[in-house]
């Protein structure tokens, strides 16, 4: 069974507060956006891994179903 990722509200809130504080000047705002791009949150990383797991599982199921179809009705 593939479990979906869980959001950590404390970590998400802290990241939002730091991001809001970084919007004070254009330079820090740009650096904050660059940081978010280069270092995604833990939730985003877990979500991407979860999507990969779901896709791999679905593709494996499709391959098994094709083999069964070929055996039943060649």
C-alpha cells in the first residue's frame, strides 16, 4: 500500500513566515524565490516521490493486465 504524504503544519507555517519576512526588499525576495526553487519543502519532495511510486505501481498493474489479456484472449 502506498501512503500519501502528510503535511507538517508547524514546518509549513515556519517556512511561510520566513518567506513573508524575506519579502521586505527586492533582493531578499529574489533570494527567497531562488531558495524555494533550489530547495523544495519536505512536503513537495515527499509528494513528488509519492507520485512516482503511484505511477510505477499503476504501470506494473497495466503490464500484468496485458499479460492476463494475452493469456485469456490471444
